[in-house]
C-alpha cells in the first residue's frame, strides 16, 4: 500500500513538473522584441505600435492566453537577445535561416518573402547585374548583406541599422539603390516614395519569416498551435488582406 501511494505521489509530482513550464509561460509577462521600423510589419503610428507582425502577435497572444509587453530594439540585437534569454520571443520579419536556426528556435513559417531592388523613378537598374559598381543600401544583420556579398561582390554596400534611413538616402540621391525585403520596399514605393522611386526587380524568392524564440523554448508549440488555429478560423487571412491588399496565395 505504501509503495502504491508512493508511486502515485511520484507520478503526480512528475505530471506537475511537466505541466509547470507551460503554466509558467501562461502566467508570466513575456518580453516580445520587435524592430519597429519595418513597414508594414511593425512601425509606430500615432504613438502606437502597429503593423502585420504586431497585430498577428496580438491575435496569437489572445488565442493562446499569453501576457506580453513589446520591446522595441534594433534588428541586429534581436538574435543575441534571444540567445541570452533577455527576451522571450521576437517578430521582426525574421527570415528563417539555417545559421539562425542553430542558435534560436523558430515557429512555423507565417509569411513568404523575398528580396527586391528599389531605385529612383528614372533609374535604368533592373537586375542584380545592374547593381555592379553601384552604391547600394542594405540593412545591417539581414540576409540581404550575405546575398549581395555572394552575388554582387562589385556593389558598394552602405549599411544602415534602420531601413528608413536607407530610403531617405535614396530619395536624396546619395545612393543608387536599396535592396531589402520585397513587401517593405513595395509598401514604401506605394506610399511615401510614390512618384519618386520604383521597385525594379526581384532578386530572390522562397524566403520565409518565422517568430523566433530562445533555444528550447516551451512557447514554440503553443504559438504554432495558435497560429494554426488563426489560419483555420480566417483571422490570419483577414490580417494579411488588411496589410497587403490581397489574400495569401
């Protein structure tokens, strides 16, 4: 009898131990990092953070009953912040890459992206080959830097921690082109850059964004479940159409 009671107690303790991390995730206030200068995914408008990533995370947190606070930071500091576990999750148009997956965990992909060239309206630049010898603005710490070094080594790269500053450099004629994520340059060309700049060509496709977490995070399955539910109930499609003007393909 004593052995049976001891076994039951041990089993109950194991169950409580296994359940504890998930309860902890639901009870704690998560620190969620975002780079708030990446329109239309995350940016500040009228004193509030908004964008596709921001609203998607709001929906995920509501679906999974997670409490959180946003932590704006430079994109370049996000991966190190996840590695030191000073932040619990991050959404910032983070491309899922093999090198990153070695040091952080990713959710299921939630957006398919790519790279595109943004050039002045009168520019003759159309392809990656046309960027050879040109001064090209790119964002520090992104896949664009690696892509340009590997595929257009003759380009003169000008690194910016904030892509908005790169757009300003282009508008004032101090650089020849900007290479960045397709949805971001398309949005800028349609809005603030309308009539002054144009998206001239696609350099790469097949990139996917994921929500990033510290290695071994208990949040990964929780967020994946919520993301799947949001796609099933139509919430994801509505957010996508709001920010990109069409439903996901």
